[in-house]
């Protein structure tokens, strides 16, 4: 099978010729820049190409064609035209990571250093405003800086948070059409597209790191408290967002057509390590109607499979996610309470494709031995791949400080499961 055929087979809960594997197609299935640099160096001695930062908020590196081929990956991603800092991935320039790794960043990746040496980055690369995120001098990614005006509930206007969403421009639509068509016609990879503006209440988006000025509720703690304190306000924000998103689905369906196989729609986390993040009734009253409307429209107009990323202990929520039309669950955090791999596969494997869960990225991958990683990966593959419906990926992104020998152990286990011989 070609990689695309393998992905389609997997998404349809059929057994492919061998395991379908992803690393880097999405902003939640990727690899930190330093780890990617070390992986390239290990697999291609003397490799001189610098890693390009394709997602600067998390400082994720772009997986290039040599590595795609070497690891025999099956999926490539189409990200948005602009980053979470409001500038495009273009006109690359050098940047040195805090640990000394040399990478490439977009030309509008403009920063200053504070008194402690932290990196402060600015929306649209414009120093005239306030910085919107900070990376410590010993860090590997950015954290949003809260830019919250004093909240006066008497004057809160849902339009202030709704202004984050708008109808896609002709330039945006041309980008999605051109990029997906080129990948479809010139490669045989499966194609994963991140759709913009579809995630309701994703706290990664609440601070609006791409905006020079922020109005409305922008503090994450305040947003979370608003689930109980201001549900009517949030409902109005979601209502406006949904209205715009529905129009964008129609435009994207025409622009992308059959060129995509799977689309990322939501990255809203509904779980913590030990429990749901919100009550089921809150989900059902505030989120569910809008997610269902979007998913129904996508399924009506396209044959795309719909991908949701939601971390944590979400076992009790999964039936609702299936009901609203999600086809693919990520990151499958089996390290969280109640998220046993065998149980998930047995109870939900006929309805959901599991994209992730391949190895624990909190403990095993960064801190385990290569032998421990190998055993865990093989165990997870054996569980999740039965009967199809499994795309191998770790539980969330591979962080930059993961030892390269651990990443290689993971791929040796993947290759053994696929019946491939590893030369590393």
C-alpha cells in the first residue's frame, strides 16, 4: 500500500498491510526542535540542514522528506497560513535555542531578552506592542503572557472574544487549495489538515498571542472560572464562532475537496491527569451543540475524518465525543486515570480511531531506558492495532530534551511491529 492508502484503510477501521505511523503532521503529534536536530544527526551523520521551526509557540520542528522516508512515516500535515504569533512561516533566518541548537525561524520571529535572560516574543513581530509569550533561558518552548484588562462584568461584550474569528480570505483559501492539491498530486502521503477557528474554548487560544491588543476574557484562570460564572457569555462567544466556522467549513470543503483524509478540528482539553476538567453537564450544555453542528456540516460536505485532541482522563466523556461525530481521538493519554488501553480499545475501538497512545511522553519516553521504551511501544501497538483503527504516535509531542537513543528505541519497536529491519 501507499502511505495514503494505509491511512485511509486505518481511518475506515480496516486492517492495513502494516502499522500506520505519524510524527509531525499536527501541532499535537510533533517533535521539539532540539530532539529533531539530534534525530537527524543520529540517522544522517554529517547532516547539515537546520531544523525549521514550523510551530513557534511550542517550538516544534518540521519533519523533512529525508526523515519521512527514513522512518517510513505515512502522514504529512497542512498547518495554517500564519502562526500563533500572527506571522507567516516564511523568509527563514537563524536562531539559537537556549540549549545552543541552531535552528531556522520565520523572519518576523522577533524577540527581546528580559533581565533574567528569558525570550520575549511579539505579535506579528512588532516591538511597538507588548510581548505575548515568554520562553525561559533554560526552556524549549513559549508560555503565553496574560494581557488581561480589568474585567467589568457590566461591560463585558461577547464580541470582544468573538473578534478572534473571521471568514477566511481568498488568500487563505488559495493557500489551503494549492497546498493540499500539491501534496495530493506530487506525493503519496496521507494528508492531515489543521482547520482554523473550529475549536471551542481551547485555552491555548484564549490569550490570543497573535493579537497586539486583547479585549474580553484573556486570562486562562478567568476563562476557566467563567465556565461556571459566565456560561451565558461563553455561549454567546461560541454561538458567533460557530456561525463563522460553519461558513468556513463550506469554503474549505470546496477549496480542499477530496485531497485531505483527516482534519484537525478541536484541541480543547477536557481532562486533567486524574479526572474530567469540566462536568459532563457543562460539556453537554456549552460545548456539545456547537461541536455537533460543525462535525455534522463536515460530514455532510466531505469524506474527511474528524480529529479531536483532548488530554487527560476523559473516559466518561468519550461516548459524547462519538455522538457529536468525532472520528479520531488523540493523544489517547493512557497514563491518566481510567484510560486503560485495553479498556479503551474494547469499548470504543469500533467507533474511534486512536491516534496516539503509543508511548508515555510524561515518564517513559523522556526518562525510561531504551529497553523500557521498546517494551511499552510494542505492548501499545499490540493492543491498539488489533482490527485496524490505530495510527501510531506517542502521547503528545516529543519534547526537545528527550534523549535521541530513546526516540530510536521507539522507532525500532515500531519497525519490528511493521516487520521492517532497522539500521539504527
